[in-house]
C-alpha cells in the first residue's frame, strides 16, 4: 500500500504558513506523536515556510508534502524560486544581535536543524526543496 501523503499548495500570501501548521497538527495527532514533537514540527515548518515565502522570490506557490511512514513523518517544503547556496548562509552571532537594533532574524536554518531529526536542502536556480523528518521515537 502507498504511504499516505498530504499535499498542500499555498499561495505566497501573509499567514499562509498557518494552513501548513494546522495540517501538521492533524498529521501529528494521527501519527500519535507527542505534543513536544508536534510543537517542534510546527516551529520548523513555520521557519521553512517563511524562508520560502520571503527568500525564494517564487512567483506563485509553495508546496508542502507530508508523507506518513510507519514511524517517521517526512515533510517537504518546495518552492520554485531562485534557489540558494547554503554554504553562503551565515548563522548570525548572537552577541551581535542582543542589545542592538539589528533584526533578530537569520536563525531559521539552524532552528530547523535543531528541531527536526534530519534536514536536507536541495537547491538549484529552479527552486529549493527542504526535506525534514521527525521520528516517533528518538
């Protein structure tokens, strides 16, 4: 039997990441994931969606696929934007941000990696796919 898969197509408009979060919560409940794991998935998904919305320069939609495997949830966030070179993404130094007017942003990729069990980025000039997994038991 095929693995259950939910596919969302989100227009790039304000707060659309909330649709993804609602779906993630339903999926987490269905998979019997703990509340902590569900919250980690939601936070990582918000970051991945916001990155796609703000940085991809995609003209149309962001696609989100939830693939339910036996003991693992696989989430793919796919944009058809300009892509990025992850080796050029600088994680900000916290001491440069605290107590300054500088925007307290730039930790998205690091946060996603901390929250999920595995994270892979595939990026070309035709778009980016972020694949994140969360295991039931870890």
